[in-house]
């Protein structure tokens, strides 16, 4: 029953290029990317605290698993701690979701860049916009999976507070939580991978623009 949660905070962050503007397309694209990055500021700021909450909650959960049935008061105290931590995490995820939705709204500004761009640059910016939208779609999937995991964890905590609950029921619940934990990790990997792709496409565009 030990595995439970571990390191679920996202690490995918957009990187901005520091460049000397040689064309209006280059400047407008840089501005669009800056607006998007600024909109993600809250999301980035939440990652460290969310990761800290997860690690602390994991440690408390492990301590709970070492308690005996006679240590009811201590179990009750630790249950209160993990339940409080869970609620804080859900608030963090809610704020993260809002930040990323706000950032996604800025993607519309890429249409103006695409409209003015020409030739290969136009195709590259279109590819960048597609990759960015895919990144936000992957983040939405992560949010959905994370919320589902949190609800399962909340159910587990309720069961742990029930003195009459069967150990087999708890083992099954932990097994389900661990499976969903793996689903969340997969969605994080997809999001991080899509962030790498966005950064790679962006770097290629600016390198090509500098050569022109």
C-alpha cells in the first residue's frame, strides 16, 4: 500500500529567445510568445509549492501506514493533515488550470503573425501555433486526470478513517490510486514532451529569421 503519490508536479516551461529583431514578423512573433509566457506566470509559480505539498503528503501517508490500530489519535491527526494537504493541492490545480486557460486565449494573436508572414516562415508559424494548441490540450488532459486522482485519494482517506473497513478494500483502493497515479504521470510526460516540441519549433523559426 506504499506507492501512492510521488512527484506529480509538471516541469514543462516555455523558453523565450533573446534576439535582435530583424523583421516585423520576428518582433510580432516574439511579442506573441511573451504575452503567452506572461499569462503562464501564475502556473509556473505554483509548481514548486505543489511539488512540496505532494512530497509532504506522501511522507505523512507513509507514516500513517506504519501506525497500528491502537494509535487511533495519531492516525486521526495524520488523516487531518493529508486531507488538508489534498484540499490545498486542489486549490493549486484550480489556479493552475485558470492560468493555462488564460494563456491559451493568447494563441489567437498568432493569427496576425501568420497573416503577415510569407513562404516558409508562414508554414513554420502555422506549425508552431498547432504545436502550442496541442500543448494546451495535453495540459487539459493532465488536469482532468489529476482531478480524478484527487477524488480517488479523497475516497481513500474517508475509508482510512473508518475503523470497520476491511483491509482488502483498502488494498484495492490503493491499487486503483496507484494506477491513476501512473495515468497522471503519463499525461505529464505528454505535456512536457509537447513543451519541448514548441520550444524546438520556436528556436528553429528564430534561427531561420536571423539568417534571412
